[in-house]
């Protein structure tokens, strides 16, 4: 049974989320403060963290940053703050999704299911051979090990950065809109909420491009989206 950690200081909201997620077949634990939630997330094994942004003692941004350093499990950030800067910051720290309050609990459960299913697909042993890799000029992507090498020097990527890079590299010269990339990588319908794509393209460019301001690999097609140049 999948285990979910809810880090939420509003007890009523946490209990409603817990009830619906348990009805969907998940084992759920609640932490009502930031420091307690961080400790649980780091010390125990959970399959997904549902993380409120505004928490006492330790806020959601700091929790996300510290958990992402140690684990690649999905992190869904929840907040009443709708400012784009908060959303971009959360995604930039490694959150997999950002949901604004108030929201439909049914939608929340659907997003949890989608992220868990996507994570299972990405971590499954599909029997690929070690030589299954992508080589493009100075880049080498080892699919079996989920590692990137730039000029034979390993460059660490987050799970989301890796997924986006591989998806683009697997479809060279094809132009993708931000909505297409969001739906393919995040596994959700974007409904115009695709800020994470821009954030992760920028982070990838900083890691793979000699000059991120003049990208040679991930090109911007103005008014359309992005293309990987082989």
C-alpha cells in the first residue's frame, strides 16, 4: 500500500484530505508542523508528500528543499497563495506540482494518483540494456542509470530535469508546446498552468549549455514552445 505524508497545520483540511486519500486506498499520516513533517519525511519511507506552504516553525519551501536533496519521491505543494513567484519558486526547488487553495478534493486525489503512477513507471525495471543511451555531441544520457554526462563529466539532475531532457532528446527536431511538455512529463492536463516547464528548461540550460543565454541544445521557438537540436 502506498504511503502518503500530509504536512498541513490546518487540522480540518488535513483530516478531509486524509479521509479521501484513505478511501482511494492509500495509507496516510499527518504532520501538523513543519519541523515534525520534515523529520518524518526524511526518517520514514513515504511514496508521496503533500506539503502545505505556510507552516509554523519550518515553511514548505525549506521542507521541499531539504527533502529533495535526499529523496526523489513526488512532492505536491499546496498553498492559498496564488502568486506566480511562489509557484515558480516551489517548482524550482523540486516540487512536482503546485495546487492552490481552495481546490476540489477529487482533483487532489486525481493528481496524487497521476504522480504516483508516473513515478512507478519511471522507476520500474523495464529490462533495458546498459548500452541504451543517448549520445548527442557533448551530451551522454545513460538511461539505465538515469545519469547525464556533459563532456564525460557527470552532471547531477533532479528527477524532473532528467525526465524533461530525455523526452526532448528522444524527439529531436520536434517542436513541443509548453502544454504538451507539461502533460507528457507531469502527467496532468495543464489547463494553461505550465510555469514549471519554463522553470525546468531554464535549469536544464544552466547545466548542459556552454552559454545558457545562447542555447545550442534546447531551443526556444518563439510563440510555440521548445525544440531539441541534435
